[in-house]
C-alpha cells in the first residue's frame, strides 16, 4: 500500500506539471503572435535600409570623403553584444546563443580575448550568467534588462551609445550575436557585423549585376550622415525583435514537448498504479481465503 501511495502522489505531481506546461505554452503562443507580427513587418524595411546604406558606402569608395561608419581599423578592441532571454524553459535557445558566442571568442577573437581587448554587452540575464566568471572579458550589464518590454526608444538609446563608442575609437569592431526568427520551431543563430558597416554577399551580387548611375540629392556625404545612424538603429532594433520572437517560439515548442512527455508519463504511471492496486487486492483475497 505504501507503493500505491507513492505512485498516486507522483500521478498528482505529474498532472500539476502538465497543467503548468499547458498554461505556459498558451502564454508563449499569445506572445509569439505579437512578436512575430512585429518582426515580419520590420524585417523588409530593415533589409532594404541596409541595402541602401551598403550601396551608398560603395558609391563613396575612392572619393576623398571620410567614411566614419565603415572605417576599418585593426581589431584590437572588440565589443560583442549578446542577446539572450531573462528566463529559461525555452529549450536550447539560450544555450545555442552561448555556444555561438563561445565559438566566436575562441576562434575569431582569441588573440584579443587573451590581451583583454574583448568587451561584452549583455542583453538578457542568461548571457551574463554564462560569462560572468570569465575574468578576461570586460562585462557591461547596464542594459541587461532591455528585453523587458523592448521598444524602439530604448533600443535606439543603446544603439546610439554603441555607435558613439565606435566613432570615438573605443571599439574597432562591434558584433551582434542573436537568434534570427524563421518560424516557431526554427531559429538561426547569427553573428552579424554591426560596425564597421559592410555589404552583405547578396548586396554585392546585386551590385555586380546592376550598373545604374544614381543621382543623389542632397550630396552623398550629407545623405550618409543623415541616414547611417537611423539605419544602424533600425538594424539593432531588428536584432532585438528577432531574438524576442525566437525566444517565445522556442518556449512554446519546449512547453508543448514537455506537455506531451508528461501525458505519456501519466499514462505509464496509471498503468503501474492499476497493476499495483490489482496485486494488492489479490493479496488480500488470498489472505482471507487462507
């Protein structure tokens, strides 16, 4: 009978867990819908702006104009912006971002890390928890809670600070590590160069195929000074929205899998409980007959 009580208690515990995971799945699905709408509306606009900026930078090459935003320097001081979540229970979302960041540190910026030239700006507590014990890295936790109700105004303030540090030559390279949202079950874990500005491979291919002469009004330099900060702010905000949607998608899938596993465990526990109960009844009958 003691064994029966243990199984009954475990059934109750699993049932409570299933109710919690179902509720968390529904909450994540609700948040995912809003986050997905935001990123799908934002992404075409951001990608087109990046293409315009790359085109403008390319047209200025060779001219006697100072290009502060795409000025390449020896990568002595590097800033890596790690965008994770504040909470867990979202499958491999955070662990994959942390692995991508570790690979970037150990393969691309190992020399800078050894020399103490790597700084990390954490957006989300999980990233900070993973790297806070690393003494070789300069940690910035000023914006660790940025993902709590992320807005363009908050994102813009951080982006402008990063850009100002780059222009002041505090950092030579700025990298973004985040999860690009594809769908609820799929995320691509990206390392994206934020500064200096570079054209993507797709943009380079398009530029090779088209030899159009553009007339710029106002002049290119003035246009660049006006557009570049806005485009960089948009690019940073897009990375935050991508990570936000990816987090909710990963959590919804993880909670759905947890609910299915709990349901399967519940079925096996009920079978075990019925067997134990039947064995106890049979034992009592045999004792009575004896």
